C-alpha cells in the first residue's frame, strides 16, 4: 500500500511567498498542488522506479546530452571551449528537462554525485548567459544577429520556459539559486521586450506560459504572472497581432474563442495547462468556459 507523507507546513510556507495564495483564489479553484518537496513515496511500485530513475535513467540522460553536444553547446556559447553548435535549434530545452528531472530526484533523496553533475552543467549554462540576460546557445553560436526574429519556429521562448521550470525545481529541491538567478535575468529580459505596451508576439511552441506562473509563484514577482497572461491574451488575436501562426500552434483564433483542441498535441497541452493556471488565479470565466 502506498504511503504518502505530505507536509502542511511546507505547503503553507510555499503559499506564503506567492502573490496568488490559495485564500485569494476564485471559488471554482478547488485544488491546490502539494509541493513535490512535501511528498515521499515508500511502496512496492513507485519507490523502485524512483530508484531506477536516480541510478540509471538520469545518468544515461546526462551522458546522452553530453555525447550529442547538448551540454557542450553551452560551454561553447560561454567561451569555455571552442567548437560549433551541435544538433537542432531547440537542443537547449532537453538539457533543462533533464535538470528538472534531476531536481525531483534530489528532492526525494539528496545524492552528492548527482548534485555535483547538475551543478557542473548549471555552471556551463550560467557561463553562456550574456550580460543583458539573453541565453540560447543556438542563436549565440549560429545566428547571433537574428534573435527574436522567428518565434513561430525557432523555440526561443519555449527553451526559456523549460529553463524557468528547471530553475524553480532545483531551487525548491536544494535551495541553490545559481540557475534561478539565470532564469530571473532571462525572464526580466523577455519582460522588457514583450508586453501590452511593447512587442506583441507569442511563441510558436507554447511552454513559457505555465513556466512564468511557476516563476511568479516562487519569486512573488507579479510581472512574470502578467507576462504569462499577455502571451495568452494575444494568442490568435489578429486585432493585436496581424501575423498569426495558425491552428498548428493553436494561434488561429483567440484562446477565449477556441472550442476544440487543434494542431500539435504537445503545444496544445502546454498552452492549456498555462491557461488553466491563469484561470485558476484570476477567475477569468471566458478562459474557464474555453477550457470546458
């Protein structure tokens, strides 16, 4: 039988730093996630799989990210080594996903070797960040003069979102903030470029929306929450963005007018998860109706 141990104190502490506490949620928001740091599984089904993940899957994934150039791309972009970019333009995101997975594992059980590996990778990521906060190894190494010029295809905001999620998870798991500081600096840059009174555009591949909510929850910075709202509000809205990216990107009509799931399945799930987060905090009935 599963034994799940949760900490009400940890949940209270989490919500105390968030500007969107459960007490302020609209009446229809009936569920609040228990922080992953407050859950332990000690059973015959999940516990062995968590061990396999820690001992086999994560080391394999780090090795694969290294052998395919995904990790060294950051070192190259940061001037730590010479060489050309390897792989496809969204390769940064795979490293961030592995780091997030490692954070969940470390929250379950601290592992000095795994933590050392993660910190070494984070150091390379931090080295690749430019003074203004920009961080994307593909554009730094391949198309440095074309940043933010192909949001429909090139996944810049998508990669940023995965980095935000990894940073939040690693901070929650370990208290270390090197990657979180990198994420905050990148989020501030994005917020300086996009917004209601700034550039109106959206990522072709969603993900940053839900990630900005997570970053807002951790930092208490309302700007990140409002930026997530903005990306949802202008999606598919030709009155605000004459050039939209079409149904494949769920960018064919405004989100509040969408009545069926279309296009790329992964993009859709990221978008609608972010929409649910926004609706859960704001009580925006039009978003709730669209999700229903």
